[in-house]
C-alpha cells in the first residue's frame, strides 16, 4: 500500500530538515517510491524587495508501507 509523508520547514533550516527526513527513512525502513519538494517564492516584508525572509519548504515522500 502506498502512503504519503509530508515534511515542512523553512529554507534557513534545510540541514535540519534533511536530517529529519533521513532519520525518518532509516527508522521506518521506508521503501521510497518518490520524493518531491517545493520552496515558496521569497518576498520581503509586505512584498518589499531587499529585505530577506525565510521561504517555506515542504517535501512530500511517497513510500510503500
């Protein structure tokens, strides 16, 4: 049976997200079918360019249970 696991973080914490995903895969001995991710477009406060804010990142893992 295929199932989905979703991880969410921000772009300034990609190393932590990677560790979390790798740990989950190891602990669950997940048979990965596919992994897809997305980073939201960055915009400054109130859409003003030049000020940096963290972008949302999410990863969707499709796996066999």
